[in-house]
C-alpha cells in the first residue's frame, strides 16, 4: 500500500456484516497528498516543447504553456528566475526547460515550475533572433541616419573585450603600428550568461566618462570578440545590449566573430568591422600615409608659391617698361601744379576774409539800440493783446458751459419717465418688473403693478371688457335736502 493511503483493515464484526473501515478524505487532503506525490516522484525533470500562451503578470511572474503534437503542460517562472533564463519565453519558440512538477490544488491541475530555459537548437535561436531584429528595425534602431561618423584622428580609443584572448593583442598591435595613440581596454567576459550584461556595463562606463576627467573619454569604442558558434556569439544578440549601444553617444565599432558571423549589435552599432583587426584599421588612419600626403602637399605648396612669385615678377617687369627712365620725372608735373595752387592760396584767403567782413558790417549797422527798442515795443504790444484775448475767451467759457448744463438738465427733466405721473398717468408693470406697452401682451388673470405719482398698487386683469361704472352714493347734503321736500 502507498504511504499516503488511508486504508485500515481490521477483523470483521462477528455480529453483523463487514463494514468499510476506510475513512473518507477531504478534497484538500487528497489534493495535497497528490501534490506531495508529484513533487517526490518528479522533483527534477527536463522537458522539450514549444512555448505558447505566454502571460507576463504584473507581479513579475511569467505563466506559459509547453506543448508538443500530442499534449500540453502549464508552466510558471517565478519572478526571481526570469532574468536568469538563457532565453526569454516567446510564443512559438522551441525550448528545453528544467524544473519540478507540482500541482495547483485550487484547480486540480498540475504544472512545471521552470528553473532554467534554453533554446532547443540553432534553428530556434535564429528564429528568435529574426523576430527581435524585426522589432528593433521597426523602432528605427537600424536607420543609417542615426549612425554617428567615426573621428578621423582619434586621440583615445576604447576596447571592450576579454583581456586574455588573442583579440586584444591583435588590436593593440595593429593600432600601435598604424596610429600610436592612447588605448583603454575595458576587460569583460565575452561568452556565457553574464557576457551581455558586462559588455553593456562597459559601454555605459565609457559613455559616462567626462571629457576633462583623469581618465580620458574615448573618441571611438571597439566591441570585439573572436569567432565561435551561434551559441558562443549569442550574448551579442541580447536586446538590452543592443539598446545600450544604440543609446550611447560615443561612436561604436562592432567586431564580433569572423566576416561571415553576424550579430544583433552589428546592426545598431555605427560601423561593423569584419574582424577585430579590421576594426583597428577602421578606427585609425595610417601615420606613414599621412606623412607622405603631408610631404606631397608641402611640395605642391612650394611649387605654387614659386609660380606665384614668378608671375608677379613678370607682371612687374611688364609694368616697368611704361615708366620713364628717372622716377623723379613722374613727380615733376604734379609738383609744379602744387606750387601754383599754393601761391594763389594766400590771396584767395584774404579776399574771402574781406567779403565776410563786409557782410558783418552790413548786419551790425541794422543792430542799433533804437531799432531794437522799437522791435521790443512791438513785441510787448502784441503780447499784451494776446493776453487780453485769452482773458476774454476764458471768461466766456464758464457762462457757455453753464448754459449748456442748464439745457441738458431741462432735456433730462423732459425725458424723466416719472414726469407724466404727475398729470394723472400711470405705468403698468408685470410682477417681474417688465413694462407693459400693449393690451395684447396681457391675458385674463395676469397680475399687474400700477405705478402712480404717489405710490404703487397691485391689480389683476379680469377679462377683455371694460368694467362697468360704479354707482355714486348721494352726498349727505343732498339727503338732507330730499328730506325737506321739493320746492317745485
């Protein structure tokens, strides 16, 4: 009997028929007994299947289904295990997972708790890579317009690779013989589960270096690794690493694998080199070639300067043929004209001074005290006349304004709506204060307000007919006269 069986067998009752001594189990007891049996029997299993129905819960757990052509099993990846997976679960991906079989008593179903996950083969890896590549291409990370140009003459080059492989030695040797400059190597792992994270951290580290800090910021960064299988190069197909390279501000050259190898970072980097040595050649110019080019430019500059001097010398010789034999002859005629003009200048200045003196005498002859006094008297009389006119005009202003104010007051009084009330008229208003202008606006039963000169009264519209006149009572004097009888 199994250990979890609750069957008890005892002697039969001699006084009656045999009864079943197996006690009934509760649903929970049975469910948890099955759970313990599954976990003890299948504590570690390795399954191969296709991923379907991937559900990433808000809590961080991932729920999925693994299936083949005949069966399916539910699976769960706890939050702490998601980042450690070799590949991230995607619908349609064939994977190999390891974990333990357990049950979910609330639904009486069994499932696998996934601990590791890896792609089932190169075909599955490439299919996953193509889907990721298509998504990044749709986001524009492969566009040539966003790629940065490489510096022509770098002073510092950063290299991200393994410090123990032949790749770093090839790069350093090639840079040293082409363009001696500062090279900073950031050592990291380039194979395995932690490779992608370390390379991404190195890219962010180079990108964060200040331009004027103790460690110079590289002008260009080379991400390099030797060749290998698809599985060996798979860390360089990591989505997070690709996005890190795309977001970096420093130009990056990817040199992963051989010329035939292609990884995801080759599409997001600024340049792709076929080999790590090719990346070193791509990042640096050749110093000897630059020296030869500089020497050639210097020779061309010397020849051009010589031709220019010779051309100017030839032009000077041609111009000198039109000059007289002695240079003094060129200044003889202008000097003679200058002497003639200088001799006339003194007399011309004297005549000009005499003319201005005559004009001054004519003006001062008119400036006598009597003439100035007469002009001043006329000006004072004109000023007094202007003062008198101004006083008269200002005196008229208050009277004119007072008359206009009085006319305005009379006009305002004539337009007073309460003035006709003193002559026996009344204004008719509705209960909400609206003025009634036409009888057609009223209906029987409407409440009105009549405004008189000495107050207001309420009224109501009875009908459209005028009311009958009330009979007047005879005065008291008339009653007394009627008691006296008639004279006629």
